[in-house]
C-alpha cells in the first residue's frame, strides 16, 4: 500500500513538473545562458538544467564538484539536449544546439570558486553574459568541522561560497541584463531557516577552531532546546542565504541595476542531502526517516525554483520569495513580494533589518572584499569586480594568508534542501 502510494506521488510530481515545462508558466529561454551549482543526476539542480534545455536555453553552465557524478550529469544533459534538438528541428543541423559546459566548483574552497568563475566568465561572454544564476548546492547535518579556509563546513558550502560566486559573476550578470533587459540570481533556502527560530549570528560566518560552534549532538530536540549544534549551524547557513538575497536585492535596486534577486524555499525535498547527513554527518536514523516521509520528490520540489528562475518577467520581481503553499506540497506562492512580506509576520527573520545589515557587513569581512565600489562613471556598482588576491583566515591564535589558487580538496554533495 505504502509503495503504491509512493509511486502515485512520484507520478503526480513528474506530471506537475511536465505541466510547468509544457504550458506557458515559464518563459522561453531562447538565446539565454543559465548557470547552476549542485546539478548532478537526481538533484534539484539537474531538474533545473533539464528544464532550461526544454525551454530553449542557448547554453548551460554546470558548477559541480569534480568527480564521476559531474561527468555523468554533463553527459546526460548533452544527450537530452541532442534529443530535444533533433526532435524540435527534424534533423535540421543549421539550428543551434544548447551548449553545456562543466566548471568544477568545490564549495568548501574559495580557491575553487574563483577558479570556476574565471572559466565560466570567459565561456558565457561568448553568448552575451549570464542570464540566470541558481545557487542550488548544499549540505546538512555535518559535524562541527572546518573547511580549508577555516569556516564551518555548512556555512561555507551553503552560503559563503555561493555569495562569493555570485558577487564574482556580477559583471557577466550585468552584461546580460543590459542587452536582454534583465538577469536573475536565485538563492535557495529551506524551511529550516527558522528552526530553531533565532536571529542571524555573525559568529557562524567567522573562522574558528573545530568543535566551537555547538558540537555534534545528533538529536534535533536537544539542538532546539540548547540552540546549538549541527542543526543550528544549518539553520544559520540557510537563513544567511535568504537574508543575503534580500539584502542584495535592496543594494541592486538602489544602484539602479537590472539584475533581479529572488529567494526560494522548495520545501522538504527527498534528495541525497538527507542520506549524506546521516551517512557522513550526525543526523539520526529517526530524524532521517521522518524527513524522507514528509519530503516530496525533486521533480515537484524544483517547481518553485523554476518559477523564480524562468517565470514571466512581470510575475517575478526582484525581492520575491517563492515557496510551496504547504510545507511539502502545493503550487508556488510568494511570502515576500519585491522585498515586502505579503502578509503580517511573514519572513520576519529573512527580512529583519538587523539581519540584512549584519549579513552584508559580515560577509564582506569574512571574504575580505568590498561589495560596493564606484565605477568609472562615479556610480555605485555592486559585486567583486577585481578578485581579491588573499583571504585571511584566523585559525585559533594563528593568522594564515590563503592564496586563491585551485585546490584539490574534495567536498560537498550536490543536492539542495530539506
């Protein structure tokens, strides 16, 4: 009975995705370029890429960590693009085939982020810039350990590296926005941004010795009571994503930019993030099973992301926040519209002025960069226009200078949220 019900749910999920791709809920992506982190087979990012191909994207940039899954994803998407091309054009080889390119992006290393950006920028400039950037990758429930840069592994993977990636790509996002009227940045958060419900704490964005941000208590209830542990660290990382998205929206709006910033909570989604949190992290079997029970399949979970990324221009404003109408089910709705909560009390943490101010300044400090600079015309420009040469990391009492060059460090999972 349970198995049959599960099959029926998966079928409904797939039908929901297909309805969004087939009908004019999403705009044509003809001539546009899409980039996505965490896009290996079966992940939310992979469904984003499949949909982009289906809607006619000119090129897709896959920002995955190095490994067999990245190769499998690129080969699978290229095969799908070839089939779509042949079907749509009846073998007419004069029409353009969607180009798909992988740039290895190790999110636990700022080295790899900068290296990936260098290659991706050169690639997308051939097509007039980058139209949509979707920050989809993530991890959860990992031990209280540090990356090579000295940050909490969840905070750097889920947020800091995505913020760095985004700001480094602002030039090519601006390029597309100027020539094609707009471009979009999409940050992915999750229901856990408010569990436990606490304000953003900048200490989680600072370097620190392992074990000093709450330890490895595997029990969610204990974490909720004590407000420290792996799930509090996860909450802070996903709250950081939504807060930075809203802060960046405000900064770009004030600068008169045509780049839009949107935030998405896809709800509870059954991706490999949960299994990795149990196998490689500290999530208990009980909590893992509960999450799998209440989660939907990626084919349905991706729908709010698709609406934010590829929805009609008039329906998707900068500062919009999309999520399912229920925790794990339902069509996408807005909890925030153009930076303003739609109903009283909605997204108090994500839109709190103190959180927005803190996330901006704390991220600049963590990455040792300035996000606001004046261009040759004297106008304020948002983004990291010249990549920093050094990121300073404080590990205990020792200060080390980390030069931004490619690193072989292997890291995170591909999937997004639960």
